[in-house]
């Protein structure tokens, strides 16, 4: 059974009242190995075959996007590559006489996902919800970076992972500022925080002691 909580919007509505909306509480992240084990019990394929097939599928999707294609997997998702500038490269202004960005300045920065309606419906049909009893502390405006780090560390002592939305609720930071600060903590080994996963699936976890 999944849990939800009511989260407050950062801005009031037109009547000056606060607006709450439901958000699912993400406590864990399922791995490919765990999913393969479940498929194995419901099919004639071995776990190794399933993992190998999924990994090869991921490689082939990447290869197709590298050729400038979007990839549609019926019943799952549409994958679309998105470009950006390489680190330390300035944006092209389009003004006459200004430098233009060539191919060496541009790279594939991320991949956009658009879930298939059938995929969403499949998850919705299986989903049973109950309201979470977990309470999040809302920080004061004068909360220091060290205090915010302590909140994150305490959260990860009790939970297997943390995402940017969790950190925004813990600290009161806006989403972009929260994401930037989490990246900062993950880059510092002495914080005890690191990352797992990539792109939209990236979460923050406790760093294993060496």
C-alpha cells in the first residue's frame, strides 16, 4: 500500500487561501534486480535473461536517440533526447558579430520522458492509498546551511533515500535552490551524502563508509 501526504503550494490562490495537493510518499527505490526477480516468478525467463534483455533495450534506445530519434515503447514511454551547452560554454545570443556555438560546444544533456496513458492507467489501477502519518518540519527563514544539512542527514538516518521534493519540504528552500544545495552536499564526502540513479531517477542516499 502506498502513502500520500497533502503538500502546501508555495503561493496562495486568488482568494488568499492556501491550497493543498496530494503527493505520494516515496520511501524506497526498486532496482532492476528486484523487478527481474518478480518477473522470473511469473514467467519462464531467468533473472539473468531478464536483466540482460532490459540492459540491451536501454543500450538500443540510447543508440536510436544518438541518431536524432525519439523512441516510443508502446505501453510504457516516449523517450526524447534534449540538448544543452557543455560546461563553461556561453549561450549564443544570435546578435550580429557575436560568436556562434558549434557542435563541439553542444551535447546531449538529458532525456525527456512522456509516460504512455496505458502505463499510467496500469499503475493507477494497482494503487491503493492511505494518508501518511509522517510529519515534516518547515524551517524558519534564518535556517543556516549547516542546520539544513543536519536535517538531510537525520532524514537519511530514518529513510533509505531522499529526493529534491523531500529536501524542499524539510528546509523550505525553493526547488532549484534545494537541488543545487543537495548537489553540493553530495559532492562533499564529509557530509555522508551521495547519489544513486540518474536524471529524473536520481535520489540522495547515505554514503557508505570506506
